[in-house]
């Protein structure tokens, strides 16, 4: 902390949007801020780790935090968030989760059944590789909790998947060094808007596809059936 404060007082970066808030948190709290930011990202998907972790790598490049410390804090933040989602899935259980999904507009029980079958088939692989996929990495812990995946296995896969993901992005920030900060200072607001816009677009596409599917199903049901001979 003592090494970070003087540099911040000399030149406070002007970040914009929620990405800016998170990045300022990292610069203020060091490695602890990295862990908190990634924990927040676990519950607020529009905050992209792809924008958070390179800054930690850049600060490590400048000698203002430890690269290993930032990696450990980020991985711990992912694990804490994952365990919370796991506990939620375990507490709600399969039947109640299925009922909840079936009552959500534009979703139905078949969606839950497909997700359950996918997780039953891939299990640990879904947790391992899901840590590298936006949105999925936040919620893959819920079916793991519902299916009561052994906690040691869930923890191991989470640590491996998130550890690799965090190392890649922190490493990129460290490798590119000074190129990272000016980009984020100028474009952090745009990054925030793009992240929110991309998620909103995916939601709209999903809604449009579901509405079209319901309309086709309704048309099929209304079509006159040929008389049996």
C-alpha cells in the first residue's frame, strides 16, 4: 500500500463507467482490490475480468503490486464467488430450481432438463472450461450445487480453470506494460458500454428466438390435422 499511494497522489487516472470504478478500486487497494473486483465480477457479469486483470498485470509490471499476489487474489475471488453460487444451488435444490425456471417468462422445464443433462454428461469439464466463458463462468456453479458435485472436485476444477484464465490476462497486462493504461484511461467508458450492450444484445436475441419458437409452436397446433383414413 505504501508504494502505491504516492504514485496515485501524483497522477490519479480518470477512468469512466463501472469499469473505471473497478479499476480505481484495484489501484487503491492493490492485490486485495483485485480479489474484490473479481468477486464482484462473479455476481455482476457486465464487469469483464478481461478488462480488470490486465490492469493488475500492468501494475505488477510497474512494481506496484506482486503479479503472483494479484493472481492469487483473483483466483481466490473467483473461488469465493463460485462457492456462494454452489451453496445457492445446493440450498434451492433440483425440484425448486426446475419450478422456478419453468415459471420464468420465455423459459420452460425443457430448458432446465437440457441444462441438467449437459451438466450430467460433462460435469467437471463444464466447471473447468466454463470458467473461461463470459456469463457461464458466473452461473456454472449453480448446477454443480444442485447436483451436489463433490466439493473437493468442484474446488479443484474451479481453481484450475480460473487460475489459467487469470494467469493469461494478468500475463498479457504484464507483457504489454505501459500500453495497457492509456488505452483504459481513454476507452474505459466505451468498454463499460460495450460490455453492457453485448449482454443486452444477447438477451434480446434470446427473447426474439423464444418468441419466434412459441409462434411457430402455436401455428403448428392450430393447423388442421389430416383426417385418419
